[in-house]
């Protein structure tokens, strides 16, 4: 049986789980939600970069991305940030939907899986 590594564990959940050569994140929200969707997206992508780097991976190895927007009207603004960040030679499969998030302050949440 393979070892499972968990990062940033709380009593409810782990922010990252690594099993064999795969990394899975929880849904990640902005550390400062009192900003617009572009700033929140940037904060989340910075967090994803940190988790990937700490695990020996990078954004070129992302397999999937799930994105939840509090309003689909934020789609283009989010994509402006996403498109400058994503590895355009190795883009992941992606889903993006409108959804009510845990707090009205959050405008976006992103979850990814990647290979390490």
C-alpha cells in the first residue's frame, strides 16, 4: 500500500493530499476576499504554485482544474488572469461553473489535480 501525504491538515480536511505521483487540492479560495475577482484569482493561483513547488511539481503538470465562480459575469475577468498564468503548452482539462460559494465575499474557488 502506498503512503498518503497530507499538507495543511485541519480537523475537517487537508488542503493537499498526495498519493503515489498525484497531487489533489481542496477547493482553494483567496486569502484576502475583500478584492475583485482578478485579485482573488491571482491569490489562488499563487497558492496553487506554492503547493505544486513544495511537492516537486509545477503548473505544466496540472491534469484537471475545477473553477467555481460566484457569478458567471466574472468569467472573462477570471480568464484574463488564468490565461496569463496557465502553461499554454500543457493546459489542463477544465470545468468552470457558477455556484454559490461558502461566503458571499468569495468570488472564485479553484481545485486542481496534478502529477508530481
